[in-house]
């Protein structure tokens, strides 16, 4: 196709797309046109890759100032592409990478040579294969070219292209780019299992976990996990990322005209809260190394008057102050210890720990509650904090009759979420928010299997 024809085609397509009454389409028309537009997009993407390859060929480093990119005032073909297309550097780099793997060379006699991945090239040119799937395929197979027999690599490429384009005899359903990525990784591991060792050695050297400087009230986390470590973390999150506002609190009759309410937190927020629970449980574990003879504990300091009136606190190792709400929660679950410091900085008096549930008290509360007291919350007892139902500042005792298990999130939001807890003859009762239960009745709630068994075994008197 000539350059004039291409320009005319681009103008025609742009004119046709100028008026897009998508919201007026019927369901079937919407789906059909979506497929057609996507097919058109694949053809356009293939042309983008071809154009990127040609620009790269004319901008070779060995051409020096005579290269196309240099003559246009650009350092590289990538920079020239970015300026021409307004695409990101990652996008143009991907086009250049794919072009290098699918561009056909020319012999000295002028004959065309097969591309490095010729099946991918052919499927791209016909618009049957998308760029994302092509990149997923070539990224996994390209490192094998010097280590695997060409026939085996050719067979893998054929199979993957067939799966992506729906031309496989096993299935006529087109595989997505993510599915191709997974299939290609399996092919890579099957064809060259020994080749995985250098990758794993590199990953071992690069593994890490870092806490960055606090910004805007958050401490950024970065680093990289080994695949097996990430798998464990994901499974742990999967086990506990269930809705914490499950409507099991209500009876079937009460739920007849209600819809199940989802957890208000995002998945990222839930993972954050689960991680806190895991860390707290590990800190309480007898297997955890001690610091200065004590379990790892976050030390928060504040003035005595601020503790009573609700002031800010300062945590060891954290730059930003902690809000009164955060301090209140940490005091409720972790207790306090008063230290009298003179004006010259000398410690004048060291009090004993207060407002802190002992290990035997926690075990007793765990046996009674079995987990977070909020109905529907799946956080286990070992990850929970002990909450003073009547705050210690208001005279509430540090006693099992005044302590209940709450996960970090429900403990943090107990004053704002609408959930309420009271103690009745030493037994906790829970009241749901009005949007979940308009009757506002107090009900017992426990996750303890022995407590449930005892309740089921009670004699039934009257209606």
C-alpha cells in the first residue's frame, strides 16, 4: 500500500470515528462493534510495530549523525517515536522490542528472510494476533533461542500463536494475553528447566523489602518477593479477605428484603489490615526474638495530660505524630506505663504497666469470644486486639468482664462504624448499625465453638 493510500485510509477512519453514539447501541450491536473495532486496532497495532521497526532500522547507532533519529535531533529511535506518537517510553520500547523480533531481514541478493518469530509476524500482519499476546509470547521464548533446538522452539511458537488466535485444533476460543503469558512460561520451563536457575539466582540477589520515608501520613513500601514467598502471602490474604460486614448477624426473615453488604474497604486496605494482624500475632508469639528482653513492641510516648485529654503521641522509629484516635486504640490494646521525668531530663519515677490485659486474661477472653466479635468478620482470635468496652480512662477495669476481641480494623473504627458493644453480666452483646438492622436489638455474638456448643445445649423453656 502506498503512502498516499495509507494517509487516505487514516483520514477515512478518523472521519468515521468522529461521531460515536455508543450509548445508543443495542447489546448485540455493542458487542459486535467492539470486536470489529478491536480487530481494526490489532491491524493498526501491527502497522505501528512495523513502522517502529523501520524507524529503528534507519536510526542505527553505527550510522552516526546520518541516522534518521539523529538527523531529527533525537538521541534514539525510541525518543523519535515518543515525539511522533505522544506514546509513553514504555509503550514505544515495547513496539521496538517486538519489531526487532518480528522484522524480516534481507539477504545480499535482496531476498526476504524469515523473521526471528515468523509465525508471530504473520499473525500480527493479518490482524489475528494482538500486540499484548505477541509480547507475552516472545518475552518467554526469546531467551531460549541459543539454548533450545530450533524445531522445538518453532513448535512452541506455533502452538502459542494457534492458542492466541483460536486456530488450535483443541480449542477455537481465542486465549487472552494473560493466558498466553502463562502458557508461554510453561513452555519455557518445559523446554529449558535448567535455564530457570540463573533467573532464580538473580531473583535471590534482588529480593528485598524496604520501608521508605513517611509522606502524607503513609510510609511507602517497596521491594520484591520471590515467587514462592509471594505465593504464601497471597494465599494468606486469600484466606482472610472475606466481607467483614456479612449479614449473618440477621435472621433469614430479617434478610428477606435486604441485600448483602460488602466490606467497605478496598482489597488493598484489607491486605493492610490483615498484615497488621499477622504482625501483632507474631510479636506476641513466644518464638519471636525479644528486644531488650521483651516482645517487639511499638513504644508510643506522650505527656500525661495529653493522655487524659486526647493529644498526639510519638511512636519510636516513626517521624510523624500519631493522632488521638490512634493513640486511644494502642492504649486500649497495649496498656500504659507512667514515667515521671524531671525538668533536667532525669527519670524520677517509673510506674508499673497499667491497662494491659495479661496473657492469662487474653487466653480466657479468646476461649469465650473465639475471634473478632463483629459478626461476619473472619479474623481469627490470635490476630485480634483486646478492647476495653468501658474505656480505662472512664473507670473501665482491665478485666475479662470488660474486654472483648476485635480485629485491628474494627477496633480502630468501633467509635465511628455504627457497631456497638456492651457487657451484660460479663458476657458481650453486639448491636449492628441502623443501616444493617433497623431494630437496633442487642444480641450475643461469639466465634467460640465451645460457647456455641454450650448455647445449643441449653434447655429450651417456652416459646
